[in-house]
């Protein structure tokens, strides 16, 4: 029996995608192995959000091919559509697989050229694949794929396309099956969960119209069973009062929220195309803490965005001191090909980016002591 190994780089969505990749491969007769240097087929599920993640793929793939030259290597994930990636890895990669082209019965095993995401291409069919879950306790349940926000630094809309959403009934059915299998943690995921929309099915328990994320969260919460719910990731511009109240009212929803701020300066936020202000962000946090006083709040921050002055960075420091985040994922800006910010001069030095990273990180560490 032929064997496979999957290397997953990046976010929760990539981890969920890899579970579906595994299911399709096993359906086609492959058996999982823990050794990528012995597997007949090695899948690299890539991330292009940060340069460090991209560099990991560049280092790993040639090494695998050198140690396991008979292996067939499949590249998928965020880097699959990049022409420069093809030029760099074409001698090592056998198959370039846009994740949205995979279905229960389709996992191409012939060499195909990588192509950028085509506007209007439907990329939600692969979410119908029943995954091979990696955990018996916690399960990722994707509610959609893609993003419409086009933040100036982000590759996701180009790598995954525009937002497409799973029908609520499919999500509910998946969660019910997981609860029956005694899963204790359900994590609803998408690039931006709180812009979720789904048409209401026949005989709905809700009013007519569309189901939004607050409605979906309540529906999952109402499923009988002993489990708790998490979700990620939320965008501040879509964090509605209805969603905050629903989260507070739902007993199974953990009082934890990841709400990326990205910067504490309005001018930088505008250049990032984030579509909210620092004042708006603070108001959201105030509402969340009023209804959920013991809530845990985490965030994402980018330091050294093109043109970010020391004064602008200090505004982010002020935001940290005021909000007192429980956790923060701090990234040093790296230019991403194809994004709007890629055209801007990357004029904050690596040394200064590191200083700013350390300064913010020390604030988080201090708050957690």
C-alpha cells in the first residue's frame, strides 16, 4: 500500500484543509505515515501570509526531495498560485493543487501548472468532504472560505478567493455528528467568521431572511450535548452588537475572542484598508467587557508597516496599555507579492521592527505575570 505524509504550515484553516486532504487520500488507498522521508506521496500545505512561513516551504521541499527522491510532492495552500513560487520550486514539485479544486472524487495526480485564483471560481465544494480529524477531543469546523476585505498587506483574497459560505444545515449536521462522537470542543473557523451568511432552510426556527453568524452560533449552542464552542477569526468592522450579546448569552460559547487590531494608529489602519478606527475598536472592546466581564481578548498586530513612524507605533503601545490584551500575535511586516502594500516602500529597518516587536511583546508578558 502506498503511503502519504502531509506537512501543514500556517493557520487553523490550513489544518482543517489538511484533514480533508487526508480523507481523500485514504479514500484513494493511501496510508498515513509519520515519516515524510519515507512516504510515497508528500503534501505540503503552504502559507503565504508571512515570509517566515514561505521560507519554511522553500527550505523543506528541496530537503524532502533530496532525502526521498522517489516521493511525489504535491504543493497546495496559499502559495500554489504564485508564478514566482513555480519558478523557484518547479524542479521539486510534481503536482500543484489549488485546494478548492479538490473534491471527494478528485485529487489530481498529474502535473498541472499553478494558476492564480480565478475571480468567480467556486471553491466551496471541497468543504463537503468529510474530514479525517486529527484529534478526538477538538474539531475544526469550517463555515466558509475566502475573504472580501482586501487588507492591503494580506494575500488571502488572492490565494483563496472571495467569501463562500457553507449552508447552515451542513455545519449543524457536522457538529451534531461530532457531538455524538463525544467531541468536547467545536471550533468554528473562517477567514472572517462574523461576515457569515446562509439562506434559511425550510421550516426554520428563525425569522425569514438570512442566517448570520450570531444566528449560527446560537444554533450550534442549542445542540444537545456536553461540549464548548470557540470561533476564529473576527473582523472588528463586522463585530455587531447582536453577535456580542449572542456570545454573552450562549452558555457553551467560551468567553474568549480573537479580534485583530493590527495597529493602534488611524493613519496606519487606513493604509492597511482595515475600514475601522482605533476609537471604533475601543468601543467594541468596551461593549464586550461590559457584557462579559471575565472575557479573554487576544489580537494580531503588525509592526513596521510601510511608513509607520515611531509616533504611530507609540499609538499602538498606548492601545496595548489601555486594552491590556490577554494574548497577542505580533508580526514584523514582510512584503507579500500581489498585495497593495507590496507597492509601498518597506522603509522600517529589520532592526527597528525587532525593537518594536520586543516592546509590544514585553507588555503582553507583563500583563500575564
